[in-house]
C-alpha cells in the first residue's frame, strides 16, 4: 500500500509498504480521509516522542476492511472513526476510564503507525460508527473536535460565562464552536493576524483581536472589564499564557490546551496565587469521538467548512507546506483516498 512515512526527523517520503494485518482485538480500516494536524509537524520535526520510521496521522476516518481475532465480523464494511489510544483495558487507570494514563499507553500516529496510508490498524474497542449524513472528511475532524470537547469539560465552564480563546488554529476554532454551543457569552478569539477572523466570526466569535495590530490587554479591558471567567490557551506560547494569567478574573480559570514544545516558560506566580486562579492542563483527546460524532450529526457543531484543502497522499509535501504557512482562510488539509 501507499503510505507517507517519516523515516527520521525531517525526512518524510511516499513509500510502498505491505498492507498490515490486524492483531487480536484490532481492525484494519481502509482510510477514506486523514487530516494533517500541526502536531504531525512536531513529529516530523522531531519535537514529540515518536517511534521512527513512523506513518503519522491520528485524525482519520474510513471503512473497516478486516478484523483480527476476537472482533465481531459485523464491523466489516462499517464507516468508522475511532480512538487512537492503544491501552491494556485492565490496569487501574484503564478501569477508571482514564486510558491516557494506562501504563502501556501508545498512541496511533505517534508510537504506532497512523493514517497517512491506505490502511491503518486500530483497536476495535475504540470504534464509533459514522452516521450516513456525515462525510468522511468531516468525520476525520471529530478528533480535534474531541480535544476541544475534553478541554471545555475540564474547564467546568458554565452557561453565561465569558470566554477568551487564545489562538485560531484548528483546535482554537473547534474550542470556539464548543464554547458557543455550551452557551458561553462574549466569546473572544485572539490570533496573531486577521487571516482567520471571518472563520472565527462564522463559528460565533463575538469579538476578534488580531494581536499583531491591536493591544490585547487594552481591547480585553473594554470587552471583559472585570476580567474573563474562562480563558483557553490553544497556542502553547509563552506570551499568550502570560497574558491569559493577567486577563483572567479573580478566581477564574485558565486552561492550557496548547502544546508547549518542551519549553520552560516564565510566568508571574502571583497572578495565580493572589488571584486564586484555577490553572488546568488539558492535553490530548479524552475518548470524545462518540460525543464529537453525535454533536456533528445533530448539527450542534459544524465542521465541514474546516476542510480547506483535499489532496491525495502523493501531494503530501504541498499539504505539509500549507499547514506550516497557513494561508488566508486555510484550516485543514485532508488526504482523501
Ligand atoms: Zn491532531
Ligand atoms: Zn491500562
């Protein structure tokens, strides 16, 4: 089969590899759509722990093509998305439902081969069926939507809370869609430029701040004069996190949703201590695929306009370049097979 594989950091190629066979408990999915995530570029650049050579790709959808031992054959032919978490299901963390804390945790697209390929192997226990009305491209985006769902759940935001989202990448925009669906008010999106302003407005942003040309602190003093109830940082960038801690209202919540790329950052401790802020870590997707599919299929959130560019695997270099350069209006490049 064709696959796009990272041989070692910085070295990515289209290769021909054998079609993999599903082990016990796994299914083989014929990939129909696989989105390129900014995190995949971190893997390509060698900034995230991964097993090379690696076929990346954790935002996927497809059709079950064959099943391993012990898996119900009725899955064959089903349109599916699924969890990327390969776990034991028996350790104390797994039994609490906290798969990400499993002692033997491995993630598809990082430690195991992912979906930039014609086929991917995934565990049967994490599969979800895709309703007919959802396209494969849209279904593939239930992975980043699931990240946003987990983040907002951890934030404990309530109806009527004010909200600021730092960053208008795909995770920032998914978080915006969830925040609006939850009934948060005066939702502000702050990005460096205005390139994604119209998309953010379409998804319900009440305000948009372009940090390169506006003073974030001054603008926020006008929009949320008493400070913001819930701030989500979807950037992982030091200056954004520093600002978030200063803009949050006393007793409010700052959720760290962005990847910090291993950096040690300077924060003013007293912003948290004196103001009694709640600072919450919200890494990763917490098994939210089914909820994401349900919300898309019921129309509560709409992901179809996040698919900006569709391409074949052979066009991988163009897709990666688009994710790096983020041209105007671009959100996601999706391989369609
Ligand atoms: Zn992703
Ligand atoms: Zn476990």
